[in-house]
C-alpha cells in the first residue's frame, strides 16, 4: 500500500498536469504551479480534507481553508470530496460546499457554486460525475446528481439531476438535446464563458 504522502504527491502532480492540458494559455509547468489560484486552492484542499477526517483537526482545517479562500478567491469546504485531476480555471468566486462530491477529470470555470438549498444536516450539496464541465457563473444547487460527461452552460442554475452525457442550460437549467450541428465536436467556447 502506498504511503499517504506518496499518494498526495501523485495527486498534486496530476492536478498540475490537468491544468496544463486543459488551459491553452498555460505555457510552462512553473507558470502553472506558481500562478494559478484555482490550482493552489485545490492543493490546499487536498491538505485540509485530510485534516478534516480527524476530529481533533476539524477547526484547524476550517481555519486553513479560510486562509486559502483569502489567498485564492476560491472557497472549498474541507469536508468536500474532490476527485482526481480537477481543474478550476480562473477560480475567482468558486464555492464548493461541505457535502459536495466531485468526480475525476472535472473542469469548473470562475464563479461556479456547488451549493445547497437547505439548512438541514446531511447530504445537501451536489454530486458530480466524471468529466463534467461547469461553465462560468453556473450554480448547481442541492443534493442532486450530475452524471458523467455532462456539460453545464455558463450562468445555468441547475436544481434537478443531469443525466450522463447531457447538456444543461438556462435558468432553471433544462437538458438540451445534443447534436453535431449544435456543438460540433462538443467544444463550443460560448457554453463555458
């Protein structure tokens, strides 16, 4: 079994590589490592989440997460579960709630909220599958499930589950039929920015 620090180092390298692969403006590994606040927020979360799992470290984890929020403009609750190779592009204003679960290879743009709709305890934040893309300013609210390969348009407000492979747009967000004519290779920049 791998040592916890080895696993953490692997995750950090994967996060760095994901940012380089998904941001066409990324020129060098050093630039990404030193100048990407979304990446810094993810790295800090990797640490605070490990702290959060120990009852005596919950308060220090919360304090450290607020320092990360101050430094990066990205608020990630230490209890949130983030998958591998998450990329937060630009980052400012991103909020990820305590019971959020994010799959692998997910991309979030600036201003995204993965939040709750109630003040009750228990699961109150969304679960995102693998390879989900959430456009700038989108809000995904409540204990809903977003399937694998879903694309959520910029400024959409999602309050219902999103089936795998769907495109969710609008306020409130509705599933939109995907055709080659609509998005070509499914890489329309207008969907995200």
